[in-house]
C-alpha cells in the first residue's frame, strides 16, 4: 500500500466490463467447518471463474458432485445469509442410516431468474430454500441437497455475470439485426452466448425476428474461443436440416456479432459441419452490412423545442469543457417558420434530414426538412381528439432507421398507434395493439424497427411497456408480447432508448423519490446509475454511450457529457430528443 505519490486514475465505466472484472479465487472446504460455514463457502465458490464449478462441487457429497448441474441462477436483492435450522449436534439420522443431517435455510427477496438459455426474467417474490447437509465418513459436513442452480445477491450477480447480446434478423425489416440480451459468466469463453443463439430467440422477441439457423442445431464441443482473431464454430445440424448459401452466411453474421459482444478483436467467423468440413464463413468486412450500429445514424446533433416553440439543435461532438450554444434549425420548423406554427414535440429522422413535429395544441403533425429552405406543407396527420391539452392529441413522433414515423393519437376513448412510411409522408396505417388497459402517453421505436417502448397510463399509474413489432399474414403490423420493462418502478415519467438493449428512465420506486435509472430490455438493472438530476420532465439518450444525455429539468435544458456534471445549455426549452 503506497503512502506517498500521486493518485493514479482508475478505470472508467467506458472502458468496458473486461477491464473492470474482479476475479474470485475460490477456497475449498477446510476440516472442521460448521454447516453454515460450508454453505457460505459454497455460495462464494459459485462466483469463481471456473466453467465446471470444480471448487464449489467440493462442498457437495460425492453423489451430488456427479449429479449437480446448475441450470439457472436466482438473483436476490441482497446476498443470501445462511441460517442453521437444526444444530449440528442434534441432527437427525437419515433414512439410510448414513449419519446425521442438518438443514440450513437461505432467505431473501428474489428479483429475477436467469434460465438455462441465459435469459434474464424479472420475478420479484420471497425466496426461501432449505439446504440439507450430512456428515461424510470422516465426520465432515457436506451438502447433500444443494439449490438447483446459483444463488447470488444482485451486487455479486453483476460482478459474476457479463451481459452479452445475441442477434437475429428482423421479421419486418429483414436486413436488420435485432439484439437480445443474455447473461454469461465473466472470464469464460464464448460457448454460453453462442449456445443461447442456437437455442433461438426468447418468447418476448420471437414474433419480431426471423432466424436462418435451423431448429435443433447444436454446438459441437464444450469450449469455444477464437484462434487468434478467427472463430471456428462446429455445428451439428438436426436430422434432414441444411444450412447453406445465403442462410449460412446470414447465420455466420449472427455468430460474428454475438461473439463481438464479448470480444473486441475478431476478423472472421467460419462455420463448420460436425465432421470439421467447411460450411461457410464471413470476414469482418463481409459482416459490416449487417452491423447493428449502422441503424443509429450519424447522431451529430441533439434537438429540443426552444422558448419560442421552434426547433433548435446542439452539436454532440464537442469538448467536455467547451460551452455549447444552441441554434435554430434553418428549415421551416426553425428559422424559416414564417407561417407561425408553434411546436410541442418533435422526432428527427436518423439521417437528420427530416423531422416530424407536432403542433403546440397537439392536433397536427408536420413533416419537413430540418435545414432546407422549404415552406411548411399541410399536416401529414391530424388528431381525432375533440379537446386539446398536454394529455390529448398526438404524442411525440419517433423514427426507425427505415424512414418510418411512429406516433400515437390520444383521445377520450383511448389511444391509437400509427405508422407513416415514406419518411412520414405516406398515409397513416393503424398498428394493431394487444388487449391492454390504459392509454399510450409516449412512445419510442428502436433503431431497427423491431421493438417499441410505450409509456402507458392506467388508474393514475404510468408504466413502461416493451413490445415486439410483427407483420401478420394480412400485411398489417401488430405490437405483440407487451411486458413491463421497468417492473421495480412504481411510476415512470419519461424515458429514452440508451443503447441497443437499454433504456434510461425517469421514475419513482414505491415510496421513493424521483430517480434516473438505466434498465435493460429484459428488466435487469445495470449497477451504475447516471448522475441524479432534480425535476426532470423529459430525458433523451443516444444508442452510443459516449454521447451526452440531454434533459428538460427545473433548471432548464441541461446535458450530461461523459465524465462531467450536468450543465445547462438553455434556460428554457422542452422536449429534448436525439435522432430517432
């Protein structure tokens, strides 16, 4: 421990999980350990960087070492605390007369379960598990009935697991890759993520994607890691199934980007048959046309509605310490707005050429160039609401990367979701919704157009719902599989996409104060929240983590550059957005 000299900077969150990993050196059981010590040692060994859990198994009886296969992970709010139910000296002789047994109970609040396919599912409930131990032939306590899987507190869960992404092709926009988050153990190889990819998409995402990998395809071998910068993946196809031509190359791109979510250097993926013969392969250059980030757009500016209800913008790529001054856009929604239409909200196309803007009273949506000298044309959509106000009329529009505009119309009867193709200039098509109670207050569609997040208000409470976008056989679009994207929040006030599979929300937990939080699309909560801010009514983030947040707060329009504090960029303004 140094006692003099400078303090060197530590790794930042932007360096990625590989640099922040804490390795656990598991300790085997020692002679004379009490039952609660055995259980505690077992739980600690579960966090080790061992694929086969060889140290954790030493805490089990010989029979259990051979049969115990952890198929899931239970995530608790706090670390489990073992409590002995039967004193070791008063244990019961088991039915086979093999010695005394005792029980140790684990209790806590369960937050979620990670299943055998590495998918995270929120599931808050009381957790209670009794673990049985018995003495072996040498009088040492060993676990005879372990929990069926890992049991970790939320903090140790994030230290033990790394979130990766697996990718499938969109069912509506077929050239786009759609991410699905999975959790894999840190410090291990790529086997778990690729096996999860081969298992197929989860139930929630399934309606929105297509998968060229045939069902029943299995990974050959139990360890998958790049050889230099080349990843060779040997596959066993199900009987009478084939993977060749375009489907094979598409599958190789899926594997490439799934692996890239865990490893930085990867030049090529080669798919092989079970006997080692080549199927196909793709290089990094050949996979580039399917790269997920291509849908984000340049993300050159942030936008907001200024004090005069006109559209202003801010550059995103500026020095952290530089002062930033917003400027009006030069198109008809900004400087050239001589027609006098005042704006309430806006959505900017991902190429930043056009914007869809809603009038101040919420009744009309216009589509116009951002920075081109052109007069404002007639509205592309008019609300059916007979009343005006902040809680009526059209929501802020949202764009996907294919140039489709999504917007909801709020009336006394409820809400209707629309999509307008052709850069928002085609006739509005109604998007069908599943049966749900409440009304859509705001929405944001994901970049690739396969998922949509909806803020839904019902009985005085507002929740964030995430759905998959699918096309029915009759050609109509449908939002399917709505699920609560922020189950721990009592009320959500504002939100934005903040990554491929992440959103940032402004809301409150039960009985709590307002918070800024990141949530993943599977409901998991990353361990590091953004810096807090008071009185937030709107928030916007980019899919790229290096770009600043922007918010409408009680201090005006403010933004948070990476590694800095919140700074005000306009005393007054509303509805901040990034393109999309």
